[in-house]
C-alpha cells in the first residue's frame, strides 16, 4: 500500500509542476497563499518561539551547575539548539497542524463538492492551479518564519534568563555572538525548505484524492497532518545526517 500511495503522490506532483496555462492567474494565487501561510501564522510562531527560547535558557542553566563552566555557555547552547533543531522542527510541526489541515480541508471540500471535476472538465490543470501556489508559498514563507522563530527564540532566551536570574544579559549576548558559525543557519534554511514542501504537498495530496463527504474530509485532514509530522521528523534526520 505504501508504494501505491507513493506512486500516486509522485504522479500528482508531476501534474502539479506541469507548465501553467496563465502565470498571471497563478501569481495572484501565490500571493494569496503566501499571506495565508506566512502572515497568518506570524502570531502563533512568535508566541511559541519566544516561550520555547525562554524555557530552554532556564533549563540549560539548571543543568550547568559547575562553577568551572562560564554562564556564557548558556547562550551558546541555546543559540545552536534553536538554529539547528528547535526553531525549524517545532515551527514545521506547528504549521503541519495549522496550515496542513487547512490545505487538506480546502482541497478535500472542493473534491467532494465536485468543484475539482468542474475544473478538469473546463480543461484546467486542477492539480497545478490548486496545489502549485500552495507549494511555492510554503517553500517561500516557511523559511522566513523559521528565521523569525530563531530570532525570537534568542530574544526569549535573553528575557527568560534575565528575569529568572539564570544568566546576565551581558553573558547571554556574549554567548550567542561568540563562536557563531553561519553554516548552521544554512542547515536551518534547508530544513525549512524541505519541511515547507512536505507540509504543503502531503496535505494537498490527502485532500485531492479524498472520496465521500464531510466525515471523509475530516479524516483525510487528520491523516495528512499525521503523515506530514512523521515525514518532517524523518526528513529532519536525513538532512542533519547529510549536512552535519
């Protein structure tokens, strides 16, 4: 069954990336989806990232009890953890639930109400028109959200460390600036790009081939989120193994 669904997924992607009929129509959809995926998720990602950064700083300080270890190390660990793992992965898992379920529900509802059939009868490439803007918006906006998440996680760590007394602002800032390796940001952006593609394409796939009514649309949305989350974790391991 896995190879059946995977082959169906690849065939759908082949149809999605077929040459568009009119790019001006697609551009309007891409801008709309960028607004939905990116701007619509700013608040949620900002809140989660800030508090995760603050909590991570306090937990790292709790573990580092030795007087031989300078407190600036707290900032270094929080920086590298946020850039390489926490911000890309947590952002992707949150968006898989928020954005992925929305995409599955939208396309699934169009399928069960025969709107997709109407598009195909009119000679429109339905997979390209409905899914391509979502994929392009996902691989564009999710890296932007990850960059914002990294920044807010570091700011949250500064605030959490200062308010709890775990680390002074000067030591924390010294820690996040000392020994910074720009390559880690490149790894985070590659992860964000891959995660954005997975979230949008898998969710759209589950919605596009749904059959039945409202109950089946909800089940397809749930399956899309679950498969996206598992795929994100597998891709996270693969990208990390290849790039680090």
